């Protein structure tokens, strides 16, 4: 395969696992209220149903003395974890902003960016790559190397590449948002994909020749973030007793930590290192 094709192939997972992000995942879907998993396009009934707290009234006498109304300590100020519906609204806002950009409009995506990307995510989830035994024969190795190209096609690879190039400045923020959305959606059973699907791709990028070849051709920031979220997924799989390939993430943590320390383009490097140190401590044998 020509190098140009291979380069574009890799980009796709970065946006669908990154743009589609990856500390995520906790448990396999466990429906809470709904009996059917929801996607971005099935509106949740509890969106914007929170009743704002009443403001305390200041007596007229105190107003005349210039006494200020006591300030409420709001939940956002206490960094309350966001609900799935709140995260979903942020995802929709992100997609809406992309839909307004000329380079996205040129692709004429039916249903918009969110619908198109979630369809690609599902297609990837239910057509996983080979994680073990990819070197048993030449056909399997080549097939694994071209996995993304075969699964979603050249046009979608080009689309993902365009998104990564144009949105490079916000890739950290967007991946963190998608990570939270996936984690909450899987934990509450609101998404159709589960930890087992993401685990296949985490293992692919960390522990296969095909996956490593994809990442080796990516921008250093994208490659580093992809490896970081892949480690988080495998760590969660360990906690859920779902690490069926027996992937040891400690060696990958050591290498990635060194890369993060030497990387000058990451805004949240201290946070990443702290998380990796904790995971390493938890996984020492």
C-alpha cells in the first residue's frame, strides 16, 4: 500500500477513538431508566429538568445599607460530575460548530457530523481488528495493517484526517470531552457500544504491529493522546476482569510517561502523568 494511503488510514481511528474519543469506560451497559440504549439522536427526557435554586432575598433595610446578597455556592463551582445528558449536549454543540465549517460542508454529510461519526464508531466497534495472532500469516498481517481503510473506506479516512488537521488546537479538549461522554454513557447503558468494543482497539494500538504502524505516522500529540487513552481502557478492562488478551500495560506506561515529559505541546501533561503513576502503582505485580 502506498504510504499516502497508510497515513490517511491511521488518522481515522484517532478521530473515532479520539474524536471519538478514549479514560473512559467503566462497566458494560446497565440501563437505568430507558430499556433501549440511546444514541446522540434519541433525546433524553431529563435534559434541562433541574430546577434552579431560589435566590435568597435581601431585606430592604439591608439593601439601603449596601449589604450584598449572600452568594450561593453553586454545584458547578464544586466541580460536580456532569450527567450524561449534559455531556451529550456538549457533544452536540461540538458537532454543530463543525457543521458550520466549510471543509465539513464540502463532504455533504447526511444528518450532520454527529450522526455520521457515531455511525462510523458503531461500524468500527462491530468490525474489530485482530489483536492476537496477526503474524500467523501474511494475509492477516496485511489485513490488520489496512483495517481502518477496509472498514470505513477512503472518503471517511479523508474526512477524519481533515478534522484532525483543522481542529488540532482543540484536540486535547475534545478528546477529554468524548472520554467523559463515553465513560458515562457506557456506565449508564445509554450507548450501544461497550468496554469490550473499545478494549479491542486499545489492544490493537498498543500491542499489534498494525496498530503501532498507524500511530507511528501520526502527529506526536495525537499519537501520545491515543496511547494514553488506550492505556486507560486496558486498565479499566483489568478492573472489570475483561483483559482477555492479558495485556501488561506497565511497560507502555513507562515509555509513554517519558514521551509526555519531553512533549512541549500538551496542556494537561501533569494530569496525564499523575494518572499514569496511579495506574502503574495499581498494576505492579
